[in-house]
């Protein structure tokens, strides 16, 4: 076994190990609104669902190397609102391009060619090309030396037509193809899916064409 004492390695080394081993990670493409009225968009893979009652999610945003806040973190702290979008194959390249460092007066949406649309409950816009958008308000935050961890409470969700059956509350997985982060600049698709029987003594996992979940 390779064993590592995390107290004896640098924060960069810890990041490399954790970010490359705790995978795949869902990607939040987050829109916020600056004081200048410019819509900011940036992708973050230190993100996940936390719970459903209340409906909350977690977004972790590191500081820049000089200690300054990224625009997304600064905007959330300023107005307590943000929209989290799931990223799928259709927008993957544009999502990745939103990670470019731009001045606060330049919108990543305009730069990469994504379309902003009005949200229902918050001021930051939705991205119309995204399959799912969660409109959030800041519920809690945790500050460390290296980052902010934001807990967002979901107030409203919008999904692409045909993606959700709101009578059975199921997702049409045939139409949902999110991508995930797999370390460095590598991403992974989610089309190769398999099921595991409840009885673990049965046959090993088999590929499947699950339609709904």
C-alpha cells in the first residue's frame, strides 16, 4: 500500500491527490451578477448535493494565488444569489472555456457564446443551453485560508423540456448526458451505465440502458 501522511505534504500536493482520486465529480457552471451588472459564469467541480430537506447544495471556491477572490465568490458574498447549472456534452467545450480568467467587466457568457435568460427568483441569469438550472440563495458559508465553501438553498429549478416527468418525478436518462471532471483538464462522459442487483450474490454488474431514475 502507498500511504501518505497529509500533515507532511504541501497543500498543492494534497490538492493533486484529492482532485485526481475523488472522481468523477459533477460540474457546476455557476452564474452570478457583479455590482456592475455584468453576468459572470464559471465552472467548479468541488460541488455536490448536500440534502433535500432543506434542498441544499455545496460549492467550494478557492482563492487566487495572490489571495484575491474569484469573481464568483465575490459576487455571492456581495448579493447572496447564484444559479448552478449542470453541464452536459452539448455545452462541455463552452463550459470549459468559461474557466478562462477575464476582467470583471467582461461576461464569459458573451465570450463563449452562451445565452443568458431571466431567472424566476434570483437576479443572476440562467444559461438557456444548460439542461438543468438551480436558482440558489446563500444559506451558510465557511471560510478557510484557501477558499470559501458556500451552502446554497435551492429555490427554483428549471430543466430542458422532456427531461423530467413531474407526475412520476423521474428523469429521462436517455436525454440526460452530464459530463464530470476527471482530474486536470480531463472529463468523463456518463453514457456507459450499469446496474447492480440488490442481491450481491447474483451476477456482476451489467451494462444497461436505463431510461429513468
